[in-house]
C-alpha cells in the first residue's frame, strides 16, 4: 500500500470521526456557529447594501451628467430692508430680468473652459392623439441638452439648425409617450397635439430607467414621458415668460406663485471640460449673473456631481463601519469555536487516549479536531449566506433601498468563515494531540 493511499485513508477516517462528533452534538454545534452565522450574514448584507448604494450614486451621476453646473431660478425672490421706507422703495425699484437665453450666450462667450451649455424650459401640457389624452412635460431644449445628459435617440433624427432658428413645430418624444400613443405604428413623421399645437414627431428617445430614489433626491422627471421641442419653438408657439414686464409682475395682485415666475428659462446646465474647474467656474458664473440681474440673486447654482461624491464618501465610511462590525462578529465567532473546542478536548480526553493507544498518530488527532472546527464554521457560513441573502432582500423590499448581491461577496464571506474555523481550531487540535495516552486513559 502506497504512503499516499494510506494518508488519504487516514484523512477520510478522521473526517468521518469528526462528522460523527459534530452530528452527535447538533445543538452545541449550532450554538457554537452562531457568531459565524451572524458575522457572515452581516458581511453579505453590508456588501449588498454598499453595492446598491454605490450603483444608485453612479446612476444618479449618470442622470445629472458629468462635470455639470446647474443653474435654476429662484421664483418670487424678495430683497427688502424693512427698517426704512426709503430702503424699501429703493429695493422695489430693482428688477431682475431673470434667467434668459441672453444669459446662456453671455456664459458661453465670457467664461473659458465651457464644453457645453444647455438651456431648458419646462411646462405642463396635455398630449392628444386618436382620442387618447395624457398629461406630460413639454421641454424646450437645444441639441446640447442630449449631449450633456448623455441621452440617445432610439430612432429618428435630432433637431436641425433650421428647426432651432425658425421655431419649427417638431418634437422628439420619450419612450413611454411612444408606447402610449404609437403602440402599433412608427411615430416618426406622425403628428401629436400638445396643448393647441400640432407637432411632428422626428425622433424617439431611448428608454431611460429612473428609480424612485433618484426622482426624489435629484428632483428629476420621468424622462420617458417628456416631449422635447426646440427652445425657440417653445418661446414662439407655447410660452415666453420674458414677455411679462416687471411692472406687471409687481402690480399684479391675487396671482399664484407659478404666475410670478418671470424667468424665461427654467434651468441652465453648464458642462465644464475639467472636474477641477467646477467650483471656480461656478463662482465666476455667480458673479456674472449677479451683474446681469441688477445684483438681485434670483438664481441658485448647484454642482450635483460634487454633492453626490460627498454622499458617496459618507456611504463608504458607513460601509467601513458595517464591515468592522461584521468583522468583530466573525472574530467573536472564531473565539467561540476555539472555546468550545477546548472544552470538547477536556471532555474527550479518554477518547483521545484510546485512539492514541490504538495506533492513531498525533497528526490524526490534529486533523480530527481541525475537521470539527472547519465543519462548524463552514456550516455556519452556509447558514449565514442564506440569512445574509434573505436580509438583503428584506432591506430591498421593505426598506425601499436598493441592494445588489454579488458572487464575490458570497465567496469572500464564505471563505472568511472557513478560514476563521481553521485558524481558531489549531490551538484546540494541538492541545488534543499533545495528550499523553496513559494519562488520558486514567482521566476521570
């Protein structure tokens, strides 16, 4: 018989002895594995939550675009000093023209390092076709809008310079609009009515999936239900708030806040060429707009990408804390395994002495107790994986928080569990192997 065959047989025999010992004490083995179970479950759930948060932040960055500065109007802005009547009259005399297309041209011409700039006008509208009516958003944009937000056409074509210059009645529709109004036909070249205007569909956007979290956190719309028209088409054929004079806004009484919006456009997105230029460019834009708006700060400038990256850093710290907690759980689980295995050695001294006296080697005793420790940790790892996956699904379902379970996270947690069992099983196994057979047989 070859030495290799004899060694394999010994390992197999030691494994069976260890398995019988674990099965003979099921409850104790389960209690011993609790630390491993909760540690592995915590690792998987933590990684799933971290991956989900990371994916959501990346998706949000993709939605708001890269290296973008967003300028939005502040509606019904008041700048008054109520201390003195003269100051009040002076402040009333101030009138800002609001955000206009002229601001877009000024930013483009006067500030270096601008890659793209996209104005945006949004109004509520009703779409009508073939007896179907549905509310939607009508969005006046330029082709730069689609470049800045990385939107792509599913079919059709983009606005031409002629469309922009002449304010042609053409539109590009979102994917949900196509599904709702053109489910059985190609919409390109067809007409759809928006408000009182008929628009020719020249293109269809690719579907853009947006989570509820992104809609609420970023204040973005469901892009799939938008209808896009050239910005000049919006101003000429639908609504141009720049035609409302300052006096009319100030003197008009009993109007809603929506009617007090004197800004011609609802958003300007400025895309800079380099990330490090975001803050300096935003400061320069702020000073430029202040001068153009008669020193009335009726606009707000935000940098979504930096805010999201700050949120990402916070999430990473949270993940590290969770990982530390999970690691402590695994450490406690390993100590528990070592503690129980040491107690098991004292309980089974006679068994150890009998095996040694019958010809078992010290390596056989070491292997037996190592097998027991690894079995407990591996079985705990399996239960922990199942529990961790279940916890991740529960968080996703009831916590309204995205979780992503990956195969590497399962392999990592399971491998750590097996390693913990192996490491913390060495000391008890060595102690068992060092027992003197004669003393062990006499032990009471």
